[in-house]
């Protein structure tokens, strides 16, 4: 399993009139966590795109348990529990301290610039394997 944590401080612009984080911002934070995890294991997303590959979102979901508010300090926990084949699957937990606010999932497929499904490159799989063992 790969586990990574991204730290977020809720900006005023991310909240609504009720001082609650607007729901779509959690999906942006999920993306932030994915990009940070890829950086941490040595596969920057920019490098993936430089090879002509993309990881579009195929599915995404979020379950809202408690609201986050302006100026909260949050952690977005990302988990990769399955090794990728043609798709990468992620699970997320957004926490304020020990309090669980949101859970989510997303899946992403490797595709070329024409939208054709691709297998992940072997060197990328090796880096995931190395991070899995760490």
C-alpha cells in the first residue's frame, strides 16, 4: 500500500456564505494529494504528460460527514491499496486532527493524446513497486 498526506489550510475563497467549504473543493484537494504522491514516489505528473500519457478521472465520489470551515488546517490522506494495471485507484480521507470530515475514491486510466487506453510504462510500475515496499 502507498499512503501519502497532503496538508491544506482552508482559504476564504473555498467557502460559501455559511462559512462551509464548497463541496467541489474536496475534489481539487484529492487532485493535490495525487500529484504530491506521484512527486513523492519519483513520478511527477508533468513527466507522465511529457511522455504523451494522461491520467483522466474515470470515476470519482465523495461522502461528506462533517463540514470543513475557513482557516481549518486539514490533512488529505491518500491511499493506493491496489497496484495499478490499466487503472489507478485511490481512496481519500480528509481529516481535521482526528476528526474524519470526508471520504472519497477516484479511478484513473492511462490514455494517450487520442484518448486510447494504454498500459502504464514499466519504469513507472517499478517506482510504484519500490514505494509499495517502503
